[in-house]
């Protein structure tokens, strides 16, 4: 071939390819294949660089344009593959990061070619000019030239395979264009293989860029002739083959002439070819396409565990004549299963609501009407007719103490201050008692000014829960009390019991260390101290044991008719030594005609402790008065009055509390633990009575308690 003619052909091919590349780029949005513009642009670069290179005589200039030529050469196979993937709608299946590695070898090829003089990997040795014999030229190819060439062939073959797959799955109206593109892709590959193998009719002339330019023109013409620049090239494919709904097209004889992939999938026809078969052999149900009453109506059928909705319609031409039928199939299996699951979930929710006692309701805040919410009121004993039908009726049933807080919380929610309304309150039941309910609700609709329109919520009877909470609270309080009693018990053991023993031990050590040296008066004093200490210890131990027995519930309780004066006489015999030691006057005003119903040992313990305490806190020469009077409630009110030192308010208020230590020394430094009064309270309450105190500091104390009167 004449070099001048080749240069002219290359320049014309480059110009035409550049023009088509610009046009394709401007139409890239409608084409949805911008790679076609880049493919044509790369071919244009290849052609222009090859034409210029053939005209140059300087080796340095030839090498520069040889690099430029190879920029086009290495880019063409890549853009061809991109175009194939875009045109076949396969590119979206490839992750974006996977499209970049295809450029690694082309970029390395350009770099290696540009730096060939340092390593000779692309060309084994430099040459003058490009026109050499085939054998000589082939001997100049380096290792990387073969890598680049094989890689380019590989990309081109992959693109051709993509077009072949597209051809096999395309409809008839698409096959002409795809055949044209497929042939146009194959021609450059064959031309380059012939050139590289030496079997080209044009000796030493590489016509590959011309064939690629020719292929680009065929691409363009094929797309343009099908109006693909104004109608997206994948429009028919998207609307037909890739629609989720199945589409079957038949002729007037009801023979299938086209079917999309979704219909094949829905009907399970992957292993058979439904084309040119009767629609009655393809559909798994009976259909009468000529029945006008059945046309354009939805039919639900079940096929291979699938639920399918089908619609049949007539295809008319521009003259209104029937030319075929269209069957649209929609797989609604997921929808049917979702509806079934929704129904099951609704049933479970309803069952759970009933089990949990949840009662849903809705209030229209404009009309004041109410829907639902009957269950809670039925549980309160009301009938359907008695259930309030509006919010005012509910307000009238709410406990008066709870209503202000309920209205305040509602107002805050209606004004948008709180996101939800949540309140526990009491409602009157049919018997007139009040039961606790819990309500959780919110406004779900407002007008343009923000005024609430609809108010929905749930109500639950929580009366049992409130009772349990109250019981737990009482148990916690009792537990705190028990812990305090335990601490008190150990405190007495650790301190109040230990102290007297230390004094007792000290006195006995004094006697054992030199009893012969102690005179009679001193010995008598020591013996009296030992006696007093022993009695105090006995009293303390007796109280501790009685209190422990009472707390454990093991104390024998045997109420009987007792003569009160006689019982007091027994106690006086025990406390007379204390009366004599302090010179206290003990006056008994209790009538000899009074009888009480009480446990003898318990009442004796109460009298002993109260009289002992009164003596401790009464100065020498003071007065102690005992009295008893029956009241109108069937009890005897017994009083122990002293003229002692009295007590301040903080002691008086905690006198019977186990958790607060109020013990103090008597007027003669007698020890006191405070346990005796607590024991008295336990024993008196066991009889159903009460105990209380009246006292004024410096003016004495009066302790009252009640015991049942015996008939």
C-alpha cells in the first residue's frame, strides 16, 4: 500500500472518529453508554498519531508519537469492554472498584514504552523508522509488548463474548443492531491477529486503526439507525426483559411471539423455549383471550407454590385492528405471604393485648367522641351501656385527688410540651371503690395551627400491680425495721451488756486482791454495788431474752382474766428495793375491782419495766403514782406518773423507735438501754392496745397504755 494513501486514510478515519466521539459525548445521557465516545476518541488518537508518525523522519520524534499512538492502542480494548458492559446493562452488576484494575496493564505499558531505552522490555532494540521486514520487526518485540498484546486480545474477546450473550437473549427487533456491533468488534481483532502473524495482504502495514475506525462508524450507524440517540439503548430491554412483571406477547392466533425473562422465571420455563408455542401450552391455567369480559381484569392463580396475578389485554395497531394479545404476569407471592404474616402478627398482637390487659382506644378531639377502650371498664364491672362514650364521662369517674394532675398532663401534651401522655390514676369501679389504671397515649393528627385532632392510646388495669408495689414497700419498711432491731440488739450486747460486767469484774478483783484489808463498811458498800450491778444485768438479760422471743414469735401468749391490783402487788415486790434506795413514794390508785384480759407474764414485764424506768428518772424523794380507768372502747387505760426530770421532744418522739438510740443515765447514774420501752410496746400491741407518753422537761413524765377490760 502506498504510504501517502495510508496516511490520508488514517487522517480521514481520525477526523471522522473525532467528530463521532464529540457527537456521542453530547448524546451520552440519552445513550447511557459514554464509553462509546471514549472508544471513538481513542481510535481517533490512534489514527492521528499513526498518520503523523509515518511522516516523521526523526527517530526521537517518531518515538514521541509512537507513545501517543500507544495511548490510543491500549485504551481501545478497555473502552470496548466498557461499551459492551454498558450496552448489555451488565456494568451495574460489577462493583465500581473492580472496573479500575483493567487499566493497570495499559498504564504500565505506556510507562514501559516511554522508558524503553533503559530496560528494552517493550522493544528489544531501537530501530530507524517503522518500515522493516516482518521478521525483523517481530524480532524487536520485547517481553512486555507480548503482555500488552495478549491482554488487549483478552479484553476484546471478553467484549465479543458479552455481545454474543446479549444476542442470544435479545428480542428480534434488537438482534440486527447487536449483530452489526458484534461483527464490527470482531473485524479489528482479526485484522490485528493477521498483521501480528504476518499474513496481512498489506506488507508491514498495520491497518488495525482503520478497522477500529470502521467499526466505530458501524457502531454509530447501528445505534443511530435504531434511534438509540433519542431513545435510550436499553429502554426496550428495561421495559421488556428487565421488568419485574412477566410479559407475554402473542399474535392473533394466540401463538407466543415474545416473552421476557420475568415471565420465564415466574412460569418456570428456563428449560424450554416458549416461543412459537400456543399460549395455552405456556400458561399453567386456562385462559380465553377472545373473551371480552375477561380482558383487562385481574386473575389470581397459584402455580408452583407461587401466587400470580395475571391481566390479559388486546394489542391494536394504529388503525384499531387487533394484531395480538398481551399477558402481564405479576408475582405476588411475597405480598400474599406478607399479608398472611401481617394477619398472623395482628392476631398475635390482639392475643398479647388481651393477655396483658391492654385496651386500645381513639378519641376525636373535635367531636369529643370515643372509639374502643371498653375492656378496662368492663373489668371494673360496668356494662357496655355504662361505659363512658366521651372524655367528660371519663373525667367524672377519675378519683378527685388524681383529676387535676391528669388534666395538667393532658394539657401539656396537647400543647406539644411533652411528646407522649403517660399517667397512672384511679378510676371508680361499679362498686364505688377505686382501682388503678395506666394510660399511654399521644396525639397523632393536628390541624395547620397545631391544634390536636386525633388522640390514640392504650389503657391497662394496674390495680394488682399497685397492690404488689405497696406490699413490697411495706416489706421494705419492715426489713429496715428488722435490720434496725438487729443493730440495736448487737449494740446492747456489745456495749450495754459489756459495761456492767466490767464493773462487776472490777469489784470482784478488788475483793479477791485484799479482802482482809477491807473494813466492814467498805465491804458492805462493795457488796451492795455488786448486788445492784447483778440486778441491772438480770433486768437487761431478761429484757433481751423477752424481746428476742417476742420478735421470733416464740413467746407463749395466753390471755386470761387477771386481777389488776394483785398483779401489781407481785411487781411491787420486785421493785421495792429500788423504791427504798431512792426514797421514792410509790402510790397505787388502781381500783381493786378492775379485771383485765391479758397474758400474765407479759403484763408483769410491762409493769416492771415502766415502774423501773420511772424510778430511774425520778430524783430521791420523788413520787410515783399508778392509776387505771376503763374507757368506752372496752379497754383499761393504765398510767404511770412520775415527778422526775421529764424528757425533751427529741427523746419523746423517738422513745419507742428501735432505729434511734435515746437511752440516757438515770438521776443516780443508773444505766438505761431503752430496750425496756420497746419491749413494752411490742407486748402491749400484741394485746391489741396502745402506748403513748406525755412529758415536759423538768416536770415529770406520764406513760399511758391500754389493756383489754375483762368482762
